[in-house]
C-alpha cells in the first residue's frame, strides 16, 4: 500500500467492533418494518447516532434519517443505507428471526444499516477527515413506486445536506464474503411493470364453442410474450420480461370471464425501455383480439437505470483495493438485472453504487431463507470509513 494511505481506516480497526455490529444487525433483523412503516427502526437508528455526536435530522421524506458530522471546512460526501423489510414469512429458524409475522429482512437492509452505523461510530471516534459527511438512512427502498429516495429528494435532501458525491452499497449472494464489485455506467436495470386483464366471454366448460375462453388467450399470450426480448431487442442489449403472476377462474367446469397477468420488465437503456413498452402493448392487444377477446393493460414505469459515474466508481474501486487487496475486487462487474431507487440520487449527484459478496452459499435475495452474513459487517464499516476519509482528505488522491 502507498505509504501516504496508511493513516486511513484498515480492516483491523473494525475487527473488535464485530460483536457489537452483529448485535445491532440482529436486533434490526428481529424487528423488521415494511416500506413506509419504519418508525421504530428510524428512531432506534437516530437515537444511536445522536449519542455519537451527530447532528441528526429525522422525518426526512417520511421516516428518513440524515446524520451529519463536520470536521472543519471542506467537501461533502453522502453515504446511503436502506432500512425497510419485505412482506415475506421468514424460514431461517435463526435465534434472532423476525418477531413480526409475515415480515422479514430478506434483502439485507438490516446489514446495510448496521454497516453504516459501524462506520458512523468509527468516524465519530477518529474524525480523520476534513469536511462534512452525511449518512442517509432511507426508508421504502422496496416500495417500487414513490419510493424513499424520491421522497427524501423531494423533501430537499441535497439542498439541506449538500454533498459533492453520494455512494451506496448492496450485498450480493453467491460471491465470497468481503469481495467488492464495481461497474461504471449503467449498472442496475430500470424496473417497470404491467398489469394485464384478458377479457373473454365466460360459460359452461362443456360448451366452449359458446364462449371466448380467456384462459386459452392467456396461454397463447404467455408464450408470445417470450418473443418480446428474443425477437425485438438487439442481442447485445440486456432486457428481461418476466410473467410473475397469472390468475384465472375458480372451478374446473366454468370458463371464466377474464384472466389476469402481472409482468416485471427490466432494461438498461431508454431506447430498449421504450421498445419493450411499445411491443408488449401491441402484442397483448393483437394476440388477445385474434381470439375474439379484449385486453386492458396498465403499464407503470418504476425505478430508472442505476448509472454510476466513471470517476466516482474508479475512486470507490481504488479504496476497496487498498482495503482488501486486488484479488477481492471485481471490476468491471455487471450488469445487475435487479433494480434500485438509488438511481434517483444519481440523477442529481455523481456517485457510485457497489456490491459486496454475501457468501457463496447464501440464499438468494427476497427468499424466506435469506440472511445477511454478519462476517461482512466489519468489511462494510471499514470500507465506508475509509471511503469518507479518502474522499475528504486534503491530499490529492
């Protein structure tokens, strides 16, 4: 390591903090709260930050918390962690499993929050920086629409808490613990959804000729939708159309009046995003009408593409390499077809969103058996601490 970087946070500086970080993470895991309901979580986080000397602003864009710490004049940096959980019944059987039935931290937001809290405590203790750090604890990342990021921005996040760049992190199952992954440019996909109602003419199952069967129409439509990407999108581009839900009828001897489909649509460029919407709408109407039915479609644009700034991503990569070594840093990585409302921050400020391996044997995200790997807590806390120190150093990197 370059000698002039030795004064910045190292992994060993946070090793003794791991038991306390694990206790904090497991507390958050036991008491998860859904999007827009993070009142107790936000209060618990804010109370801890105040004891460490941060200027804490509560209720930013709902239950959002921003903790600010200044050490002289200089630049500003923002770090973001999400706090909300998912409507999933936990099946980990861990001693700290969710005590809120039907709600669990199945995406690791408990770990994201704990890592940033670990960095907050270390930064307050050492104050090895020159400038201002804003720690953004965000609600409602999982909302899909009108999310926590959008609400915090609308509530004046960047005007009230000025910064020169913003950074975020998400755990990544299937990759070894302590491995950092980076990608410049389009990194995570836009996420849209479509709700389709296929309307036919119901009747007796024994007289299908007197009906317009929406189940048959839906079956044909399901297969036709598989061609939207393969026959309409350039093979060098990435796009996903997934039919996540299909509902029709209640009895074997009744042809229903209608069927319902719900789609998730992912893309990485405005042109592909527009093309997917155009072709899905055209295909739905033409396919259903060819069977004598009608279709109603509600198409909703969700989170935009996460576009990481090149300079900030390269800086973030360098910090990770200094912390853990080149063999535990992956660049370029992606694209990641999951979506993130961190994209909205990056429409206002330069910055980077990165991934941190959660273990090769980790259950996948949004799975009832998922659990954040506590071995990552010291990695994340040390990384955030070092990133702030390096970004707010008076030396030229």
